[in-house]
C-alpha cells in the first residue's frame, strides 16, 4: 500500500472516534461513535482523541505472538528484548511462525513486520497533523496548551521510532486528503530527521508542565520531552552512523562529538528540572534488598519514572487495559504454560560479585550482585513461598526433571524454561493466576526512567573524556542497589552496568544497534544463547552445573545481517514516491 493509503487509516480512524467514560485518564469503555466535527470543541472528546497516541506508543507487555502461519502478517506486537540475548521465550510454538522467522532473518517476514509498524507510526502522525490543522477550532485553555504539547511530543516520538529503524523517512507535517491530493515526499536526511524530532520535542517541553496532579499522572511531561531530545542526540552520536555514503542512513561526515555535546546539554536540562530521583532501598540484607528492588518496577509512576505505558489498575485483560505478563512468565508450579520470559545464561553471567566474594563454579549463585536475586529466579530461589525446582535428580542412569521443568497440565504445547531460569523483575508475586484469564496484570511498562538517564549521561561523559563525572553517575546507580563503588570506569564496565541495571528493558536491545554490534550480538554463530542445566546426584548429593547452547543449531535459529540495521520501506511506498529502498532489500 502507498503511504497515502496508510495515512487513510488515520483519517478513517479519527473520523469515527469512540466516546468513552473518563473516570481516569486511561480508562476506556466505548459506548458510541461520533464524527470528528465535534471533537475540537468538546474537552472530553479532545482527550479521547489524544488517547490513541498514548495507546500506540508501545505495546509493552501486551504482546501478540501467533503460532499459526495464517495469522503471522498481523503479528507486530513482540516484546523487543526477545530479540536480544538477555531474555527469550521458551515455548516452542513461538519459534514455529512469525517470531521464529524474524529471528532467522526471513526477508518476507521482516518485510511484513516492518510494514505493520510503519503503518502504525504514520497513522498516529497523520492523526497528530490533523489536530494541528484544526488547532484554531480548539478554545484557548490550559487543556489546549497541554494537548498541543502532547501533539508535538508524539509527532517527535513517532518520527524517532521511524528514524531509528528506517533511517531518514518521509517527513510529513501537514494533512491531505489522499482521495483528492497526490503529493509525493522525498526521504529526509539524517540531519533533517534529527532537527525535526528535536524541534517538535522542544516545543513540547515549552508547553508541558514538569509534573501533573494525581488525576493526570502518566501524561507526557516536560521531562519526557527533554529525555526524547537527549535520546535523539545520544543515538545520533553513535560511531555507526558517522561517515555514511548516503545522507538518509547517517551523517556523510563525522558529527559524533557535536551530537555528544548536544546530548550532554539535553541531559543536564533534564536533571535541572529536579523532578526525578532514584528510588532508594533501606534494607541491608540480601532478601530485603531483593524485595525493595523488585518493588521499584511494580510501583506505577514513581519518583524515578520519566515515561511509562499506563495499564489499568484492575488488570482486567478483557474489559480494561491489562496484560498477561504474570501469567505468561509463571513457572509450572504456578500453573504457567507459556514460559515467555526466561533469562539466558548469557545474562546471568553479566552479574558480578559483591565485595568480599569470589565466584565459585560449584556454587554459582552465592555472593552475586544484589540485582541478580531480584531479576532472576534460579534453582533454589524462593518465589511466593515456593522453592524454585529447576534441576534434574539423577537416580542411576535416569534424570527426572523438577516441578518447574515439567509441563503443567495436559497440553502438549505447554512450555517450560529452556534456559534454566524464570524472570523475577517486573512480575508480581501477589498476582492471581488461574483458569480465569480475565485476571491479568497491571504493571506499567517502563519506557524511560531516571536510572537510564544517569547511565546515558555517564556514557556521554565517558566518551567526552570526563571520566570522573561518568564514574560518579555509575556509582550513584550502583549505590542504590547496595553495590560497592567502582574505583574507575572502563567502557566495558559501563556497558555491563547498563546491562544489569536495565535488564530486560527495551533499551538493552536498542543499545546493541546504536553501538554497532548487532551483527555480533544477534547472531547465533557469534553469540549463541546459553542455558543452564543442573543435575543433583541422589546418591552422592553432588550437584553438577552445565552451561551449553540453548539451541542445538544456533546459527539456524538466530541470523542477523548487516542490512537489518535498517528495515525495508514498504514497496508500494517506494514505487509511489520514487525513493530509494534501504540497502540490500529486494522485493519478494
């Protein structure tokens, strides 16, 4: 479909807007349809119009992973860290259709997936442009200022999402009727994309408040706009995007230092708001630190939060805006059958040792970074009163799997961990899990938080040669987790700190891209996913820990080619606009 047809979706959508009850910002219960001619003059409808921008910014834990080929083309809602090397789904069905095809670098499936994402982003942009077109119809008010600020932010945000995955795209800041007009747009250069994103984000920062009262918590703030500016410059500073031969794939010269300086200023502007701080941990025991650290990610819109996807407090999956994280992450003891979030041994190996401890291969889980115990459920750890049973017991020549390695129920397709671990971060021990699937999960999905901003800033300062400032910021994050301070800071130590503190958060996946190491890290041949198998000899009591490749043929399961740094633009767009496709993509 042509870009004008993608934009039609946005026009059709906003011309029939759902009227909803607004007890809170993110409740929505459609009761009627209404044309858009009344939207601009009705405060309630205006807020409902804006709601779709929030709903589409990130699917978070609300994933859709079809296991039937017929449904694959609609499968765009994946948990992005699954494509990295820290956490993977363990259910075999996930690898048999769309998700597996993406991992294998299937060109057709990547093209289908890219088309869905492209369409969604441009649909939101066209909706935003229509609001700007009707700005004069909105009565002057505090609401108008806030809505305009949100519009500028989200147009910047959706172009940021496009830019990261496609390079320079078609910059469209006006609306048009695709049935009457037939404009064509060129691909913007890298510099033009950066200017467009940061210009809109600055306008958003000028219009939006630093914080909101309880009834509007979760809306875009000045801090979120400044973070978007900072993240844009940080991404643009990557060495991978310098001295490119084509201006829409990066800078034709080297702008790395200039982008770092701009990123530094943007992060300092964010810090100057004095709106954010790390959630501190009072406990001193391993168990107390673990519990308090986990609670950070179960607390909605905390003092550390910069931007989150808001989910319904009742967690209802059918009638609200809940998700199924807890159900999908649960081990068999808790009736789990999906095993969708299982940490890899690659990630477990990233956790260093606490002061005074030395790694012991015969007791590998003792004395690790406190965040390990919060983030990862391992054999022998305790979750909701249950001691995790993720080992095999050997009697003679027979190895019997433990409860959490044994499928729950009678389904042949039920999943258990293939890595030897389950996820502890984000999940809620109190969440009810039973056969009634309307009991879902309510955790917000974190897009940006203050700890990430501190580590971003540390990276900027380290690359600018300000090692002392970089070290101080990293140690600030480590101190909150009760970890001893580092005496100095190397690049590898900074990377490792990000990988631990931001574990399973989407930024760890995007870091691989902006550091230019995706071909190395996302290929099974160069970075095979590792699992842990634990066997206890019933006679001798000896415990054997064995690390091995999760996949027997890792090269076949994970394949990432250089061209995948940039997704393919839908081919109808290429033909209609007469623009160049991203390198090496061919029409199927």
